[in-house]
C-alpha cells in the first residue's frame, strides 16, 4: 500500500521531469541546451519504464530500459559530434 | 512478526522510490529555472545519478522482497549511466564552447599546446615520425 503511494509520487516526479525536458528542448536557446534536454529526456524515460515494471510486477522491462540507455548515450554523442564537426564518423 | 517485516520492506522500497523521485524533481526544476547553459548542464546530473539510481534500487528491492527474485539488471543500468554521464556532459560542454565561447575569452591552456577545440593539433617532430 505504501509502495503504491510512493510509486504514484515517483511517477509524478519523473513525468514532470519529462515535461520540463520537453519545454527546454523547445525553448533552447542554444544547441547544447537542446542536446542536454534530449539526454535528460532519455534518462527520465528509463526511470519511468522501471517504475512501470514495478507497478506491473514484472521484470520484463529491464532489457528495454537497458537498450534505451545505450541508444540514448550513442545518440547524444552522435548529435554532439555532428554539431561539433559536421560529421559523425570522420 | 512476518507482517512487521513486510511493512519494513515496503517502507524501504517506498523510501528509495521517494528519494529518486525527489531528486528527479530537483533536477527538472533546475533544468527549467537556471539561467545559463553551463549552469543547466549541472542540474540534470542529480536526476541521472540519484534519481534513476533510487528508482532502480527501489525496484531491485521490490523484486527481491515481494517477487522473490534477485536481479542485477538494475545495477548494470546504474553502472552504465554512471559511466556515460561524464562523457555526455563533456561533449555537451564542448558543443556549447564551440557555439558561444571564443578563443580570446579563455586563458592560456598552461601546456605546450593550445586548446583542443580551437587550436591546431601539435605537429609531429622528426623523431616521432
């Protein structure tokens, strides 16, 4: 029962985090801000998937969150390199 | 007795979830409210370390106590995030520097060579060739 309330609180917090990253991504003002917002969005999303796994009582979602963590890291680095050098693999 | 232990386990899981959620909240408020890009780079690190870490440890304890399965996936995800967070922060800071900071605003690098982002790479000497 206590876990249910804690889950609702954590869902609300990470959901608010997702909204704030979306706002920062739309507003900017620099490219670095937008890339940072996308990176944080991925991190909040990982936490949301893990929380959903708890609420469903299944451990199926860990592989998904692990994969999303890896894809998020690679895409952040690729975006940064594209902005820095105009090319991803030189 | 068993009821007490179950309550204790629930409290422990709830504690980690609430701590994780609180740090995520702090990080996202910082992402909205801070004034400068490099200041904003600092805020989401809370969400990415303690925030996600709290949620993952909470889920690990939950599955250990209530589903009777011990899994280490969560620790793997936490480890991966801890390893990659500095690299992404470095890349984002470099992106910002290239965008907004000029070479003349920076002090000398204090080494034989200049800044990696602005200056040419050092020439190879004859011996190294």
